[in-house]
């Protein structure tokens, strides 16, 4: 039977990549006026109509990250309450839920974070995503992806040499996502642990090198890199 996959937030950056995938799965990308995650009945109605086997939950408030400092109500409504509504709707029909979280839920000081490590979000955006994680954790038929992904090409003209991450491009995540449909629990998704500058210069040798320690106004963790051993093991078996 062809897999039926509902994607919330399909008009976003990652959703546009998913739409280009060549697959036998049937995707549904409802617009906000058709499926509003802040309205539980709206989600129920759409699920009843389309009868998905899977829900990939991308919808929410992300960038610029400081918007979560200025618009707390919107952050809570979209990233926490909206996710809670998605979880409740999926649990009613036992639909597999895949939730996109962030590596910024980790403390961001020492790096190489494993899925079982302690959490301490580095900013209010990450707190809002962890709030969503709390709801998803209550539902056993789910997968939480803690991602460190970015657009291709790298969007900035300069990159931090003294800050480490585990960046992976959107299109690379899209290619492996369908292999994870039946995985449950929590999974770090990212690439090699390296400085942001070294990551960016692979495709842009002319990118400028800057230092985070000289840009203290930018609230970015010094090392939010993740241990992706579990991810590699899971993908090897699929």
C-alpha cells in the first residue's frame, strides 16, 4: 500500500525540498488556511479527509531566532500548543508522527552530544522546540529528530571559525528522511562535527572567516555539535 504522508509547514524551506523528491509515497502539503495547527478541529478535519499513515511536523516559528524573544505568545502558540494539537490528533488515529526539533536543545558548550545527554536549550527558540518535544515524548508512536540543518548554498557571506556544529544541508536530510519513517524514539540528524567556517568553505572557498568571541551580541553556542553514531547505525540497516 502506498504510504500517505501529511507534511505540516510544507511551504517552508525544508518543505519545498520535500516536494521535489521522487518517491512512490503520496504527500499532502496543506496550506495554513486548510490546516491550522493552532486549531485542533482543523487538524482533525484534514486527517479525517486525507487519512495519512504518517505526519511529518515541520510547521512552527523559527527564524529569525530573536523573534521568540519579542513574540513570546506566537512562539508558544505555534511551537508548543500547535505541536500539542498535532500529537493529540495523531494519537486519536495512531498515526506515526515525526517531529522536527533542533540541536540547540543541547547546552552547546562541549559538543558531541548524544540523544541521551542532558538538555539545556541555548535560546528561547530552542526552549519552544523542547516544549514541543515534551508533548511528542508522551506519544509512543513517534520519532523526534534533533537536526542541525541549513540551506544549500550556505546563506551567509561569513562563517564562524571558532564555533562548531554538525550542519547538514536540507536536501541531504530529505534523501534520508523516508528511511526513518518506521524509526521511533529520538535521533540526532546532522553531518560531521566541524567549525561552521570549515563546513561552509567546502562549497564556497571564498567565504570570510569571523570569530564568535568577537561578536558577543550574537547568541550562538560555541559547540552544538552532535554525536551521529546512532543515525549512521540506523541508516546502515535500512
